C-alpha cells in the first residue's frame, strides 16, 4: 500500500474512533455476567444468537452451575435443555461442559488470560478470547464479529473478509488500549445505524468520512450539475452550427 493511502486510512480510523467515543461514551458488553467464567459461557452461547436471547437463558444456567467445577460435572442433557433456545444447543452444551472441564484440569479452575490458552478451550475462537481479554481482564483485545467486519469494510479501514486478518489490520490502526471499546462501539453503531441491509446513512455521524455512504457527497451534486450544464451547452452549440446546413440542403 502506498504511504499516502496508509496515512489516509490511519487518519480515518482515528476520526472514526473519536466520533464513536462521542456518540457512545459508555461502551459496555451487552452480555450479562458477574465473572470471567460467566462471560466465557455467555460468549460461547452468543454464537449465531442475539445477546438478548443469551441473557434470557444464562440466569438459569448460572444458578444451576455457578462455577466451572459444577458445570464440568453437569449432565449434557440438562445443559442442552437449559440452552436450547440459543440454537445449535447440542454443540454449545458440549462446548460449555468441555470448557469447564479444561478450565478445571488445565488452568486450576481459573479462566486463563492469554489468548493462546483461551483459544485451546472448546467453543472458543479469537473473537471470544478477545471479548474475555478486553471486557473482564482489561487487556488489549479487539473482537471482530459480523458488525465489526462489515463496518470496518464500509468505512474503508480494511478490504479483507477474514475476521482474524481484519483484527490484525485494525490493531495496527489503533492504540491497544482502545481495541476492546472500539469493537464494542462499532457493534453498537452496527446495530443502531449501519444495518447490514439498510444502513441509515442519513442519520450516521460517520457519513462525511465514509466511502460507502449511500448519500451523495456535498461535492458530487455540484460536479454532476456542472458536467450536465457543459453537456447541454456543447449540444446547443453543435445544433446551432448544424442548423444553416440543414436549411441549405432543404433549399
Ligand atoms: S455512512 Fe452509511 S455505510 Fe457508512 S458507516 Fe454510516 S451508515 Fe454505514
């Protein structure tokens, strides 16, 4: 990438960060939790499911299995029953029990903090690991979910589709201390304004710097109008020039 373009993207990322901070001063994770273990379980359940739905099932799950030790000894069918409404409940229940087992056997009952350890747990990928790191451990971590990926591409911060590559590209554009909340704010903006199918560009605070805005830019209509005026002027000049020739032919 040429240096000028790189600086332009860097500046845009900084502007997006500032505007989002102003719009969403409080960036919180919408999954209800009281501990790293609870957030880990809730994030595993949030795959292909809304946070609101996960928040409906976790109170009963955490009441029945409040610790990794209890969840590790749970019956699969009971966990399946508790998490059924979140979808893919069989694999999610299996992952929850497997995660709890591994936390007990390999990490002494404590959810690990390092990304390399977190991603060894069943049902945990980089996105979940980064949620844990940034939300409960206060460590750098930029979770890339569907909203973060879509908005980053629309805002021209990346062209990549792969979530892990997007994470690395965004990491390079922002200070590590901002990674987690930047992700949370992009998620909020994606849910409220930059919808996947119908982005509300006319309500968007990022519109003036977004290359994907569906609105005409301020300079565009003027340019279009200027071009149109020139075209009309050229046509009428040609018409005037052709007029006497036609008349001469008719005579
Ligand atoms: S201007 Fe439109 S496409 Fe760009 S971020 Fe805002 S809502 Fe999304």
